[in-house]
C-alpha cells in the first residue's frame, strides 16, 4: 500500500474551481498557507467564504501578503498559529484569535517533516506545469516545499503570472491533489518608497563595512535596499540570502554581484523567497542564475559559514546598552518574529572574515530612542549579547564583540541620537556605578 506524497504522486491532479477546492478543507484541521508574494489569495478567499461551515481550523504560515485577517470575526471558526507575524495577521495573533510560534526560520521545515506540526492541507500558489509535468513554487520556496511534501492534501492555484523559479522550487504536478486555475497579478512591494535621509546614511555606513568578495544576506525592508544602492563600486560580491528584492537586480546586471568568490553554489544567487515588484518577478522567471532553495539549507548556519566574508545585514526594534537585540516584539506585543536573523548572525560570525550587522535608525518615527537602557518589559531577545557584533545607525558603526558591558554601553551611546546620549550615559553610570 502506498503512503503519503508517494501515493498522491501516482494520482491525477483534479482541476476544479476555488469554491470546490475549499470544500476539501474540513473542521478541526491544520491548514498551511503559502506565503509572501505567493500567498494564494483566491484559495484563501474561498476558504473564508466557507467560514460559517467550519469550526476550529488552524491556519499556519510565515509572512503573508494581500489579505487582512485582523478585522475578520474568526472566533470559533479559524485560529491563526503563525510562524512569523506580518501585518496581515498582527492584531489577530495578539488576540484570542491567534498566537505565535517562536522558531528559527531554518527549522520550520523540521516542524513539518518530523510531524511536530503535522499538516492536513497545504494551500499553494504555483506556476503552470512545464512539458515535463513540473510546476514551480515561484516566489516562495522557503518552507513551502516541505509543506507540499508533508501535507495530507495539497490544493494549489496555478497562475501564469507566477515566475518559474529554479533550484528546489520545482514539484511534480501530480503532487497536487486539487488545482485551481487563476490569472491574478502577484502582490507587489517597493521598499524604495520608504527611503529617507536617515536610511540613506545607514545604507552608506553599512556599505562601508562590506568588503569586496563578501557574500551578502539582506533582511526585509528599506535598510537592505539602501545598502544595495551604495555597493555599485564594489567587486565580486555574492548573494546567499533568505530574501531577494529589487535592489539586487542592478548589481547583478552590472556584474557587481557575480558570486565568483562563494564556496557554496558558486556562480549563482541563492535565496529562500522573493518580495518586490513585477520587475523582480520577471527577472527571476526561468533565470538559472537565481536558485530558490529550501530554507533549511539556505539558512543553515553551518552552510553559511563555509562562504567567505558572509556579511549579514538585519534590523531590530530596539537594542539595550549591553547588546541585547529585540527584533520580534514591542514589549509584550508580538510585532514580527525570530525569522532568519539568528541563522545569519551566527552563520556570518562563523564565516572567515564574516560580519554580522544589526542596522537600525537611532530613533523611532515618534522620536523614541531605539538604543535603550533596558528592553521594554516582555520584549523578546532575538540576538543575544553573546551573538552581537556590529551595530550601525545613521551616526556610525561600532563592533561590540569582545567588549565588556560598560564598554558596550559607551560604544552604543556614541551612535545613538545626540539628544538621547545624556540619558544613556546617566543610565550607564547608574548601572555600572562608574
């Protein structure tokens, strides 16, 4: 008797409507939702339309884009058990309608593969099949590949606008139990629109730390794009990153990013998922130079450390004067998630010539210092004192590695907003009595 996905691969995919597909979601089950620009909006909407018929359906995903479950009455029908907190579920996760699972991004496939978080249904968003009968997971390979192979039922919307990513992205059409044909535009996000003088200066300060021949990892948001704009005079950069956005395209086309110095997958850009504009999606479509790989490989610190000069650029919500980094919550309010920050911070630290970097504006939009005497009550520590190395603001860059607590406080105060330095100096004096 065949079992699991092997049995499904021997069956023929059924093409049906989104409404018919949603009927295969039952009460008291766990449903995985493909994330980022690959969020299967038609299938999610069809599932929501059945809300009154369903009870206790658990939804799990990483970042999703294009739908908002915060204002939806989910109680009794759906429960969001999120693996990363994005805007579309943030309020729900911080209510009785949801919760958050703290986990390294690199280990999420393990939750599925080892049945720690067994999946009843996976809702995917894929490209049309090629002549060999394979579809591509497109813009989001990351944890979706593991979900596709482990879920008991796989439902996918097939979209000609989904790019054919290479690498681990291809799965056989026969793995999909029910397919829904759509012709929907993918969600687009432009990080360039949020750039201010502060972000531009942070970009310049970080770029000054990037050496020729470095292997880059860039997190999500405006700061990574600001860094990329300042790397056009660099040479022989590589890209091994959990996320790929528009900012890297010009550097690849110019030959600045050529991946020639990488030891792991030399000559190719490696990523887990994409978020950007249509230009990005068109650039990666059937482009063999970009490989979308399973996140358990992309974010494995042991793999990362084999590349030279791994320069990991991530951000945070706040940092205390001893170097504890909160990147996932505002006090007890769950704002984001652990994601891949620690994967890359550790991988870069173990890389020969590597530089783990936390880059933040010195202040929030409301004028509150992001460098603080202590973290807010209930704040989560994503990067610990033992893992922190470089911290960058618009006022400069400091390396905390090997520094004692008082020295760290002095260094961090030096790159805080000038109007906050007296407060931080006073807090440091009171803490260290020196």
